[in-house]
């Protein structure tokens, strides 16, 4: 992180800005291969190896790894899949929901892992791709279940609403389904990862600058921003989990709304 500290005698410490997220290619000859791209690949490898190892020899009395895998699976199955989609529907969507959760969570946690310390989802392109995938899935299952006309009729003209309200409600619901839902999914995940990482950078780099460049008093005071940075890091671990959970929770809600008969 020291590379982001720009020290000038006349200006002092310059805090990190959005440029800290613009990472250069790992190799000059391969412009597309950046650190976030490598992290995406690494996350797929980690998740795949984890579930392969934990399911290779399943036993009635689970070991630590099997217990952890079953805990993740049971959490998504029971709190999101079955509760939101219902016992008759959730099984067909459970692999998608579980994959989304583990993929987002691992890439979020990269932001606090030593020597990586960069949340992949702080690059807007990755949340956008995930949101587009979710958008395709819930619209596809809705159209497949009800037909194109029936699906969008249900979206724009929900039952039990006075006729004159449809003048305002129909375009709002259409825009919400086609644009607002994927946009908010992507922006929420991106903004939280971006802001959390920026806060950690500011406190840690500020503490480093005060300790290295400051006098005796500033060296002592540098303990305060350093301690705050550590505290924010632990808090960020909770946010990283919550953002993965909320993303998958909303995905399940959108799918449930698309296939429900009342919609």
C-alpha cells in the first residue's frame, strides 16, 4: 500500500483517491491481465477445490471441512432458497444462489487478506456482469413460466390495483424490472466494497505517513488511525458477508416474484 502514498514537502500527505483502484496490468504484454482478473480466477479455483475436497468423501459424522461446506450450503438453502422460493421451487435455483454467494463473498474477502488486500467487487465491471446474469435469469424464468405477454402484463399490471393507478404504476414497474433492479444490485455491491476499501486505505496510509514522516508527537498519535484502520477492517469483514448475502437474497426475491402466480 506504500506505493499509493504520495509525499511532497510542500503538500505533505495526499490521501488516496479513485486512482488507487486503477491497477496496472501484471505484464506489459498482456494488458487485460490485471490483479482483479487474477483474483477472479483464484476465487473460482478456491471455491472449486473447497467443495471438491469436502464432497469427495462424505461421511455421516462430518469433519471440519465437510461441516463448513454443509454450513454454507445449509445457510443458503434454508435462509434464502427454501424460505423465499418455497419448498417446491428452490432446488432448481439453489446451485445458482450458492455459486453467487460463495463467489461474491470470496472476492469481497480478498480486500482484507494480506498480500492481496483488494476487493474484486470494487471494480464496477464485475458487479455489473453479475447483475446482468441475475437479470437474465429472473426474466427468463418468468417468461418461460408465464409467456412473454403474460409475464410483462403481470409486471406492469399487478392485480388488486385501481385502474387509474396503472397510468403511473405500469411504466414505473417496467423500468424497475428492466433497469432499476440490475442497476441497484450492481451499484450497492460496488459502492460498499469501494467505500470500505477507501476507508481502510485512508486510515492505514495516514498512520504510516504520520509514523514515518512526522515528529515524535505524530509518531505517538499515529497509533490512533492505525487502530481505527484495524477496527474498520474487522467491520469490513461483516460488510463483505452482508453484501454477498443481500445480493443473493434480492436475487431470490426477484426470481420468486417472476415465477409467482400472483405477480
